[in-house]
C-alpha cells in the first residue's frame, strides 16, 4: 500500500500540517514509551519475552506510557520551531530539559546519552549551539537522529542545499560529526517524501540517487559515504533480522528504523518489531515510530496506547501550535 493511501489528505504538502505533526509527535512518543521498559534487554531475551503491548516499570521503573529523552528533545525542538528557526532557542530548550525538567514525561530526567548530556552542559556553559556537539568520529551515537523529526516541517519549502545545511546545524547542537549529520539528513528526506505522498519503497529507491548525488556534490569524504552503503546501494529490507543491529550507534539506529518500516505493514507492526530488536529499544522504536506515524497517520496508532501516553494533551497542543506557526 502506498504512503498516499495511508496518509490523510490534510497531511500533504501545502495543506494543513496539524494532522501530520500530530502523527509524527505521537509516532515518536508511543514508540519511545513501548521501548523504555525493556531498554538494554538483549534480543535473545525479547525473542523469548516479546513486547506486544504498552507496559511499564522494567529497566527505568517508570509507569506505562512514559517516554524518555528521545521524545523530550523532540518536543523541545518542536516547541522552539513554533517561534521560527533559531539555534539558540533550540539549545536553550535542551538546557531547560536537562537542568529544569522541561518537557519531561513525569518531571524527571531519567535517561540521557553521554554525548547528548555533555553537549548540553557545554551549551549551559556558553558554547554556541553550532559548536556544542562533539565532532569526533567516536561521538556518533543516535542522540541527534532521535529528536530531529520536527525539523522536516520547517524544511519542507527549502531547497536541497538549505535542507542539508539546516540539518547540519541542528544535529551539531549535540552531534557534530558528518556521519550523524548525514544520518539525520537521510531520515528527514525520507520523512519529507512521505509527506509528499510517496510510496515507501519508491522513497527508498529515490533516496539512493538523491542522497548519494548530493553527498558527492558536497565533496563529502567517500570513506564517510561508504558507511551508508547498506541504505544507499542495497535493498536493506532483504536483510534478515540477524543482520540488523540495534545498539546506540547512529548507523545501526537508522538502518534498523528503515528496515522495520520496509518490512512491516502498519504502525504497530513497525514499532513492535523495532522494540523487539533489543538493546537501544526506546530510541530504535522512537525513530521508527516517527516515520511510521507519518506514513500511516495518527489514527493508525492503537488508541489504547495513546490513552496511556504521559502528557498526551500537551503533545496534541504542541502539534497544533507548531502547525499554526507554519
């Protein structure tokens, strides 16, 4: 089934963004909350004890419906964009989350990646947001990918070169290495084409040309482009589960999310497949859930999951505010 067949008309480019933004934000949050209780569980454990519904407690001892830093920083970005595009505003929202519990599920920061935490401390100490993220090759966790999705709505009318540059800036607040930037760029381009009503396999094939071509035009180090070969040169959906990794490395998360999206046929199937890959369960499911939410729409997310989500009314109100600002 095509993306256009699943996505309501008012989510399309040029129409009302309200439904699409709501689909994206809840897509991230629900996937995140499904994964929180089993974060760090092995794939072998989840093969024997698969997640099939919203649960609670577990790893972080949080009630059902609790989302983590993935969603918190996604909402911080979305909220900043309601005032236009300003890196300092985005960075300040991240600082407010880390130090003042802003946009936390239950007034508590209970999970944060090392690279993200260190970058936010640098922001707090006055480092400019474009330079606060580490640029070392070893700093390619999934911390910018997990919260980047709201940026797609700001980027929609922009040309390709500007989309890449703005993505670079926003990723670099926490993750400044080119690998993390490219991962965010690929993910946002996938989301943008979903919003245009494209079918997911057509998107996948088209991005192999578009992304590869743009990276070549930018003279990106070929050694960095090769890292994306499983997405840019091969049919990743043909890989087996055992060939998909689900740790905190940004390439693993991006590949896992695209694999889960391409090998399933609904929102719930996609996010449950992501969770049950194990390890970084909340982030893999949040990143998968963002795209799946856009692809299948808010109405495809099981109502019983939505009902349990922390601050669901606040999330819906944020989606409406962002839509109105655009």
